[in-house]
C-alpha cells in the first residue's frame, strides 16, 4: 500500500489545483457578467450633454447628446458587419451649438457608398462616448491618403480632423443619410470567455481523477500479481 500513497497524493493535489482554478474562473465569470450588466445599464442611461473635459476612463460608455452641425470632414474606417459584409464606419466632424468640434461615429455604409455625398447640416445626435482600443500588432497602418483607416484611435483621429479628442458613437441621429446605418455601442464587443475556461479546468479535473484511478488500479493489480508469484 505504501507504493500507492505517492501517486494517490499526487492525484489528490492535482485535482485540488484544477478544481480551484475552475472555481476561480466561476468567480471571474460572475464578476465579468456583473461588469457587462453595469456597462449595458450605463449605455442605456438618459443622455446628458457632452462633458467639457471628459475622462477616457471615467466617462467611457457615458450616454451623451449634442446638437450642432455635421461638416463634410470625415474619416472612413474599414469594418465588417455580420450578415452584411465589408464596408466603412463614417466618423464625421460635428460642430456643436456651443462652438465645439467633436467627432461623431455616424455608422456603417457599404463599400460603393464610401465616397458618396452625405447629409451635411444641423442635427441632434444621441449615443455614447467611447475611446476604442482596436490596434494590435496585426492592425495595418492607416492609408491616410486614400482615407482608409483600420483602428479608431481618438487622439490620432482628432489631430487629423482638428477636433477635440471626443468620439460620440451615434445611437440616434435626427438627420442622417438613409445609406448610413448607425452602429450603436453595446457590450457584445467586450470578450467574456470565462465559461470556456470553467469548462476546461473542470474537464481537466475530471480527466485527472480518471487517470489517477486508472493508474492506481493498474498499479494495484500488478502488485497483486507480483505478490502471488
């Protein structure tokens, strides 16, 4: 029996570690779901005026509204929309009634409509403030000359358009080109893969238990045969 103690302890310790990792992911999943619920609640709040000096961390997802005028200055961001295909996000300069210049993500247009004339003039926009984090090591460099951009980086966009570093993602626009489909902000783009990790760690724990029991049984059978011999 002493020969079985070490593998038994090894099996128990390994199982305990894997189960604890699974339990930790369960807690992380609950925290992430609560976080996403809070984001959804904030996104759906009653819109307020765009703050004078918004904080990218504190005011991210803030429901906001502005009244002013769309100008002809805009940037085009290459995107793909499910069940629709490739196209462009249109980010336009918006001059508010108070004399501020901010950016409004008006929404999606198909590739043929990239350079089509769009509505320019007075409008009221309601949506959410956002500072997207879309660039990684695989993101191509922006084609500034061709006005084909690949990542919405607020400071760079603001410098290119001569605006404040403020991006309002439109949810509702009082006056908008019918070819532009708003892509309102929601929490679906925020990854939540904790369930996969929960299944993985608990699955590994089950496999570990099964392997331990199998090894102990085989070891025990060999010991009995050796003893009889």
